[in-house]
C-alpha cells in the first residue's frame, strides 16, 4: 500500500511548511491534485491520512482530493483522447501508441487551508 508512504511524505512536507511559519497556523484542510494515472486510490489515501495523522499536528484536518483524468495527445492525428485503462492506451483513431500524456500523472499539494489563532 504505497498510500501509506505517500501520506508520510505528505505529512513531512506539510510539517516543514508549518514549522517555517512565523505564527503557528491551525491547518483546516489540505487540498491535493491526484492524477488518474498515478495508481493512487483516493479512498485508500484518505484512510491512510486519517489513520496516520492521529495524535499529530494534522489530527482532524480534512484531506480534499481532486482527481484529474488521463488525457493523452496523438501527434499523428493532432488530437487529445482519453485512453481506456488497461484496455487501450493507443490513439482510438490511428492506433499510434500513447506517447504524450497531457494529464493524469499529477500528484501534488494544491493548497493548504489554515487560520492564525
């Protein structure tokens, strides 16, 4: 379950930011962008986050995940398309192999909601 390791990395990143602030902010929510092609299960990531943040500075913080779809671009046809997971990654028009992924590999913190006490 790589969601557990991802949660640990997320917590370390947020902690570094949190500790660098002049005033200690109260974190309310962490917003992530997760691409569909990352093999990250949002439900598993939420579960891991909830479990691992207990008794930490992130306990009770809401994890919001925005998923981005897998979108590829075919250079032969000059068009974007949505590959079918596990079935057909090539261009549906000309059958060229998927070479240029435009969306779906994202895995990043979009923003952190917080307030100053």
